[in-house]
C-alpha cells in the first residue's frame, strides 16, 4: 500500500494526526500535488487548534489548481468555522461560479450564511443543494439547523425525522435532534440524542457541548436562560444590538418616569433590571457549577468550563453568603467583601471558557484587576471598622463596578466572546 493510500485509509478511520503525517511525507516527494493538500486541509480542519493551518493548506491547493470548486468549498467551510462569514461567503460563491450544480459548493454557501446568522438565505441554499441531491447529508443537516434557528419548529421536527430515517448512524443528525429537543424543552430526549452522537463520534465537540447544555438544562434557572438564547439566535449581530439598545432605552425612560411617581417603584425596576443582567451573564457559569456537583456529568467539562463554574458559580454562592452575613451582622467590611465578590463574577464569566484569545486577555485583565481591587478594599476596611469608608476604598469599588458594567456591553461583541476554538 502506498503512503497516500495509507493516509486516506487513516483519514477514513478518523486517525487524523497519523493521516496528516502520511500526507506530509507524500508532499515532501510531490510538493505540487494539489489533491494531497486538499486531503491534508480536511484533516487539519477537523482537529482542535489547526483551523488556521488548514486555511493555509487549502490556499496552497487553490494556488496549484485554481479551477477546482471543491477547494474553494473547503476554504469556505474553514473560514466559517473561523467566524469569518463574509470571506466564507466569497469563497463559496467562487466555488458556485466554477460549478453551479456542485451540491457541495451549494452546501458550503448555505453554511457561510449560517456563519453570518442569515438563516433564511441559508435555508434557501441548502434547499437548492437538496433539490439536486436529496441524499446530501450536509445540506440536510444545515436545513434542519436553519429551520430550528428561525423558530420553524414543525418543519424542523420533520427535517430531523428525515435525517434520522435516512441515516440513524449520522452523528450530526443526532446533534440536530438533540438541539431540537432542547428547543422543545425535552431535556431527557436531548441527552439521549447527544449521548448517541458522542457514541458515534467520540471526538464531536458539538455533541459534547450539546450534552453539557442538556445537563445544565436540568435546572429551571438555566432552562429560562436557554429560552432567551434561542430567541436571540434568530437575529443577526446587528439586530441583537438593536434589541439590547432598545431594551436599555425603554428601561431608562421607565426608570425616570417611575422616579417622578415614587422613588420606590424606580428602585424596584432597577433591582429587576440588575437581576436580569446578572442572570444573562452568570447563567452559564452557574450552570457549570451545578454540573461540577454531579460526579458523572462533571467529566464532560473542559478545564476552562470547570474554572468558569468555580469562578462564577462558586464565587457567586460564596459572595451571596458573605453579603447576607454582612447584612445580618451589621459588620460592613463583610458586606463590602460579599458585594465585591459578586461583582467579580461578571468579568470572570467572560474569561474562563472563552475561546477568543483577545477576549480572554481583555476580560482576564479586568477580572484580575477586579480581584485585586476587592481584596485590597476588604483588607483596608477590615482594619478601619467602624470608621467611615476610606476614599480609596470607594474609588476601588467604583472601578470594580465600572469594569463589571463595561463587560456586560463588551461581552456582546462576538469577536471577544466565543465558545469554540479557532
């Protein structure tokens, strides 16, 4: 068996790192073999942390054979996974121009629209691919996904049933079925499908993440958060910002109006608003903390998710306890420490488990500064009680609060907050 054939066999068996070595050995002898570059790119794009390398590899294949639509389609898929939707769409359109009847190219274009949250267009192009090849699994999975994201539950259910009937051993089909079940708030059925997807493909990160969401959804607190996420996912990033800004504008107008009636009403509204903000940003971390308490479910967590559970859920629980202790005892340094701990959970929620390097650096810095500010403030006040709060403590507390508020806005920038590796 030739080394190329051996590499192809290893790739079919899912032994991607070994296949990659074989392909590199072939390229050492045949540096102008575009086919091998294409297969190598497929290997790399399916391995964590190698998507950028895969992009460089497929670019080399395109350089050697610029008229092959398959290479442009692969490039489009890699770019979509790198969250570069506009570039992915351009690559997919190049593939379609080269061969308008290539269902892989049509599916890649549908996938590019998915990366841009343009669900209706993604549905249209996946249907075009299926019109040419009704057995195209990629297009069928994209169609089911886009129907779910648009809230077309009945059509999504039918699409998922067709997927499972066509190939009950397709891991992607079970992932789609799992998310469909979560949308329907059937957490038990969702767990079954995600477990089956992992059995079929133990390396599937989509299935692992879906199973974690199903575990978190055991809590009513997190199920409510998922409903919020499903609602927001229907819209593009621009429309989501319009919703955020619109809600904030309504909140401000309502607060000023209620203040003119009775300050107590305005205070209640502020408390409700802060509660909603905390709920949106802390729900994932608290969900991970609850999973940590489950001996079997905790095994599915990655290190970053475990750290998020501790830094958010654990610190939130501890901060709440210390805050209550401070209120009951009247010892205000305890209250300062408790509230300070609660404030640090917001930047921490955006630091741990965040796949964006820029996001980790930014939010990680704010988290560390917030920890330092709260710690120094607590020590300073502990030695001064019952004297009035020191001006430096007020300044440090204001900084920590400002950092938390800034994070609630910066966290909406997708390039700073991602759940999957580049």
